[in-house]
């Protein structure tokens, strides 16, 4: 099995690159840590004209003729063979509570190609696992697409946000509340980027 590890910080394009390969495959699966991430990939793939079903612990949306699945990682069907699999936030292998799900996915997903996305902290563990299993591993490193700097002045209103600004929140609920508020009260559209899952960055796109 060919394993490609896409390594880089938040907003470096690593998952975007892996998803492009998934969309070009005849069949595939995306495994993410959050229901909201799985839903985002489900919507993105279908918008690209690639019929994709959604499977999470709370929701199943089965698309006609779909040969791709976007799921939360615990819902991965290891009996369903695919051409390409993406395992996102692979550094969660080391998580005390949920690491088993990433381990099960990495060792059990029946795919010709596996694309892992995450940060550098997972590299050594993945290299050891591949040495044990005999799988071929290649590593692609990414740099942040744009610099991230703390603003020196206080933003007193959402209307003061400008293109390229990022807002940080420390819960999924808060980041989606902020997204709605920004898009409702300003001209900006927002993109959500997760950082180590303990916080999220909300980027103003225009």
C-alpha cells in the first residue's frame, strides 16, 4: 500500500491537495475527526460533481450512485475497499481517548492509496508503523500559505475586520456563531480552519 503523509501547519493546503486526489479517484473515503469537517467535505465533493455520501454517528446522507464517502473516523467501514483514502488530523493517533480510531483506520482501511494529513508531531510514529507493516511511505511538507501575526490593536467591532483577518475561538460552537455573525454583519465570507482541534481560525476571504 502507498501511504503519503501531507505535513504542515494550518492553512498550508495539505488537506486541499489530498482532497483533489480523492476527487479524481474512481472511489474513495475521507475520514475526519469532526462531524462538521465530514459535512464540509461531503458538500465540497458533491459541489465538484463527485457524488459522495455522508456517514457520521448522528447523520447519514446517502447519495445515489456515490462511490465516495465522507465520514467521521469512528464510522469508517474497513470492509469497503476503495482506491483512495484520506485520514485527516493524523496526529490524533497519540490521543489517549480517540487514538484507537486513527490506529484502526491507518492499519485497517482497504485502499490502494492512503493520504494522511496532519502536523509534524505524528511523523516518527507513522514512520515506525510503516516500517513494521512494510508499507511505502512518502512525506510531502507544506508551508503556511499566508503569514499569521497577532494584531497590535484591538478590534472593537466585527465591522472593523478586513480581508485576510483571522479570528480565533476555542470551541466549535463559538467559531460557527462567529462565522454567522461576520457574514451577517459584514461583506466578508469566511473559511474555517481547525488548529489541533482545541481551537479554530476563522479567515475572512473577501
